[in-house]
């Protein structure tokens, strides 16, 4: 038998030597469950809660209730899609924070219940840490050290990532998260929730130079961010246009706001990558879906000969695949 044939025969047993992980994520308003064989994603099911759209923001009490309704069926769906059974799972991973306390309780209690009932080890995962490594889930050839920008509705942080077990925070927002800035401006413009995708769409038709909005802390030495000044500036600006009988060009406002946010995010990330001599740049979290952020960051990284990864949408937004991926890495490094 040839070496290749022997390798072929060995392949299934080698693959099944990797742990089968069931991962659960309920930190905010998405109930997400994923099954992975090692770091290979077998299923990634996400149930988003549309109920919050009516209120222009997440209502924590409603989020918890929706998680309670969805968690068992979504877990069932994820196991089914992965063609496996809970009995076959080697470990259960769950997000333990940060997030909405009521939402986290649903996921953690459910995971603990499963772990106890089926006698499986429980791996506790930090939500932001999982976002940070989602670039490595998307592209396993991504190198270290990297600078990773995690931008979501609740977080805006810049990390230096040196390995799967070593990272440090370079900077974070001092007030609003970037996603919050998108959502609040969208609300002022009468757009739906979440606001980021609306701003992204409208910005394509607008003039980004129409209004000069503040770029908080952009020229400061630190890698911290601030978006509250931008939000206030947009509010006064809109009031001024309306008071003087003018007509608000929503697309121009959207394009100018988006440019201000993207300018700061890109400038700080590139400055950090230069300072630590990073070989790669990664963006993650819901705001990393923003088309201008992806294009601008990618172009800047390429110009500097750095790898650039923005995970595909279902690995960028809140998902359980990233929770299971990090759990798999932690299991392997503990062996
Ligand atoms: O990571 P995520 O799904 O949930 C957490 O907050 O953890 O991020 C949601 C945020 C929202 O603020 C939403 O407006 C923003 O991501 N977002 C976007 C885009 N898509 C989602 N912001 C800008 N442009 C987008 N295309
Ligand atoms: Zn998140």
C-alpha cells in the first residue's frame, strides 16, 4: 500500500481524534450554537431577535426571554446540522461575559445543565477574546503578531495578539462603542435598528466631505477611542439645519459620519500595527461588516505588506463558532 493510501485510511481516525465541541453564545441579542470538530466548524446556527427593532435598541428583559425560547431548539438544530448527538460531544463551551447579565445567565445555565446531565467538561470563554481570534477561524494561515480591532455595538478595543494564549489590550473606547455611534446617529436620522447597515447603505450615495464631524482622540498618542463627541456634534448639526429651515440630506450625513468613524478606526489601528511591527491586521465584531472600514483597512494593510483579515459576516457578528474555535485552541494548548 502506498504512503498516500495509508494516509487516506488514517485520515478519519486522525480527524475523529480532535475533540467534538458544542459551543453556546447568548451574551447579547443573538442565540447562537455551533458544533466544531477541533477548529473545524460543522454547524453554526444563529437566531437573531427582531423584537428589539420596535424599540430602537436592545431591551435586556426581552432579550433574556427570547434566549429562553430559542436556546433548546437552536442547540437541537446545530447538533442535527452537524450530524451528531449531544452524547458524542467531548466538551461544552459557553460565553461567560462580558454581556447582558440576563442573557448570559440563560446560556451559562443551559450549558451547565447539559454539562452536568451528560457529564461533559465545561469551557468558559470570554466573548471579546473570541471575537479577537475570529480572524484565525476565518483564515488559519493568519500570522502572529497581529493587531486586532474588535468593533461591535458594545465594544471598541484594539489588541496586540501574540499567540493563542498571549495578547494585550492596546486601547479601548473611553465612552461609546463604534457600533453604538452608528446606531445612535441612525436613530437621530429616523433609520431602523441596528443602524450600522442603514448608514453603510446610505453612505454609498452620499458625499463624505459634506460635513466635517469630529474625529475623537485621532491625533492623541494613546490607542484609546472616543465617539461621544461625534454623536453630540451630529445632534447639534441636525438641529441647526432644521431650525434654519434647511433640508437634511440623510445620505450626506451618513457618509460624513461613517468617514469620521472609519478614519479614526483605521488611523489608530495602522499606528498600532506600525508601533508593534505587526505582520497582520484583523478586524472583528459587527462593525467590521462595514464596507468602507473593510475597504480602507484592507488597502492600508496591503500598502504596508501586511496580511489583512475581516471574517465573513457570520463569523464577524455574534456567533458561537468563534466561541468553540477558541475553546478548541484552549483544549489543545492544555494537552
Ligand atoms: O458584534 P455585534 O453583532 O453585536 C454586539 O454588539 O456584540 O455588533 C452589532 C453592531 C451594531 O451596533 C450594528 O449597528 C453594527 O454592529 N453593524 C454595523 C454594520 N453591520 C452591523 N456598523 C456599521 N456598518 C455595518 N455594515
Ligand atoms: Zn460581540
